[in-house]
């Protein structure tokens, strides 16, 4: 069965879960971070499922792979920014750990989808 919509992709669904979790976790960041770290980590998180959706909606596999690469880069940004927030004591280790676990899962799913796309284009 082929995927008809990006919404059917597990990687997109888990990316959306990560966005929701990041928004909840950053809700209590200091007000002076509203346009700093809070905004940056949220934008990077939103970029993950957004690029997956955009890539799936493109005409070519190469474009999809390119957008997956961008999503993976945004994922690395999110992980780094969450670790910065933990170092600054905006997040506790207990809050950061599950966020990083979800991020790691999304990363594995992005890699698996990318490998699958790469494999399918080699067979043609």
C-alpha cells in the first residue's frame, strides 16, 4: 500500500508529537527568552514535520530526500537547544530526557525513510 498523504507517515506523526511536547516544555521558560531560545527551539521543532510534509508533497524522490535532510538538521537543532535549556536550568533532566528520547526516535524514523527512498530509487 502506498502512502497517499504525509499524515499517514509515522515519522510525521511522531514529529508532530515532538512539536507538542516541545511547546509544553518551553511554556515556562523565562519571559526574556520569549524571542530567544523559546522561539528558536519551537521553530526548529515545527520545521521537522513541516519539511517531512513538504518533501512528501514534492514531485520527486530527490526533493523528498532533500527535505528529509533539512528535517534531520532541524532535529539536531532541537536536541542542541533542549540541552542548552537544561544547562541553563530552564528544563530539568527529568523533562529533557523524554524529549530527547522522542527526538532520537524521530531521527531513526527519518533515517529509515531516507534509506527506504534511496533504496527504491536504486532499484529503478
